[in-house]
């Protein structure tokens, strides 16, 4: 055959090949199989919940953290949260969703749904479109690594932040997600499965331990311990915390994946635990330092939100109040006394609030159940909760150490000393948050 004719024939056949391959990629149903419609009420609620969880990061967490740093570093924190949201969205799409959610080993899933292979407008996850479930879980994948930013704020290179969070997402977030929530995951495969309704282990302990490791390996901020490193905008921090409080209803009640009574109770206990933690934190501040502070109220609220997360789908209202009180007290202790005692510079108390709050909530999840099933064994359940906490601590800790040491030996973790003095806003991003 004439070469030109052969290439021309191949060119004409290309559209047909694309159509056939696309059909093979997306078609899972057998010919003639009836398409089951999603539940419209559940779907509408989950779209709203998804928006609420994204709102927690952008702008909630970004403003909460931004107000706590000095004015010369506020943009750096906002940009880190903003760009992490973009990076994690793409990684969750390319491979994160597949390795987290598909049935593989007890530790990680498979490549079955890379690039959302097989997901169409008709595929469901329970009673909602799988596309909605995908984006809902994407918002969790966004906020978890963004939480870690607060531990090394004001001193880590922007490139190191992005590489570290991307590798940590791949090596720690995805396996822990699968262990806790995946089909055949390790935590649920035990005889007494660990309970984690909305992310005590997956999100908060996972991120909190990474934060502790990161702030230690990155080193202290210049001037830490010798001069005040005070928040530049307390109002911004309180506004950010308020947004987190509102958005958390999507985080916890949305994790039921349905508009039903469990979602309603999750919303109720989230409010009670948060309120109790605020009062617990402020009471200790008043007793110990003499004044209840706005930053303390905002931080106490986040501690309560964190602690109720794993228990929000199963605990009683009284249990929620107790969890909130315990979280407010213990997180206050770790964010003040323990941090001063050991001298690590967890800039914005990520470990003290998310790590400790997550541990408190995860363990107490096994204690305060709204409706214990027949034959419920509290001791066995608490032991399962402790095991899941321990595995998460070790897994996240080891991954964080390995990745951070690798970055330290290659591109380095910290900005130059002069850049740290001038602030990361101008030296890393060429902008200033405030103009005279």
C-alpha cells in the first residue's frame, strides 16, 4: 500500500479508535442493565457538605493560621493553604482516590480507578453519585496536609512544603485512609473493628504526628524563646475559627453520606462538644493565666471539633460534652505546658490541638456510644481504638521522618536566615500583605 494512503487510512480510523477506547474506559454496566437513580435528598445534602468542607480550608483554615503568624508571613500561609488545595485535588484525581478507596490489601488499594476510570454520571457510591463522593473525599485530602502547615509556619521553603505534603499524602494519608475506611482495610478487619466516623485517625492524628516531626526536624523559628512571636491579627484568627466551626458540620454530618437521623445527631454532638471545649479551655486560661483570651476561645473550639470527629456518628450528647471538656483541657495542657517543657516550636499548635485532640476523641469514641449493640464490649472496643491510634502514630511518624530527612539532604527545608528575618511574604512570593 502507498505510504501516504496507509497513514491517511490510519488518520481516518483514529476517531473511531478514540470512541471505542473511551467507551471501554467508562462503561461498566452490562448492555441493557437498568440505571439506578441517586437519592436526590442525599445528593443535595452531600453537595452542600462538600462545599462546607472545602470552605474549612479556603478560607477557614487559611485565615485561622494567617492571623496567628506575624504580618510579614501572613501571605505565605495563605498561599501554602491555597496551593496545597490545588495540588491535592490533582493528586486525588490521578491516583489518590483509586489507591484509597478500591479493594486491595489491608493497607492500600489498587490502580483500578486511576484517573477516575469507570466513573460516569450514572455510577453511584451508596445513594449518591460517585462523582459527589469523590469530591467530598477530595476536600478531606485537601485539608489534612494543609493542617500540617501550621507546625513549620514562618520558616520552611515553599518548594519543600509542596514536595513534603505531596509525598506525605501519598505515603501516609492514602494508606491510613484505606486502613480506616477502605474495603478490607486493616482497622475494620479486626474482630472488634476500630470506629472512626469522620477522620480522627485519618485526618487529625495523621496530620498532628507529621506536624510534630516536621517542627522538630525543621528547627525553631529565629527568636523562639527569646522574644515574643505573637499573632498579628487576632480578629482574622477568630474569623477563621468561626468558619471552621460552620464548615465542620459538613465534615462530620456529611460523613454519614446521607440526609438522615445519624447526620442530624452528628451535627448535634459536634455543636455540643465544640461548645464544651471552648468553655473548658477558657476556664483553664482564667485559672492559670488570669484572663480568658480570644485566641484561646478559637483554639479551644478547634480542639473540640477535632475530638468529636471520630465519635460524631456514634456518641451520645452527654458523651459529646465529656469529650469536649476532656479535649479542651488536654489540648490546652499540651499546647502550653508540654510544649514549653520540651521546647519544640510547633508554631500554631498543630500537634497540641489536632494530634492530641484526635487521640482523645479516637479513644473516647469507644466509651461513649449512643446505642451500644447487643454484646458490646467496651474494653475490646477501646483496645481497638488504641491500636488504630498507635498504628497511625507510628506510620505517620516514620513516613514524615524519612521524607523530611530526604528533603533536608537534597533541597533543604528552611529558608535562608536573612529571608526569615525579612519575612516569607516578600522573599518567597514577592508580595506584601499590608502596604503603608
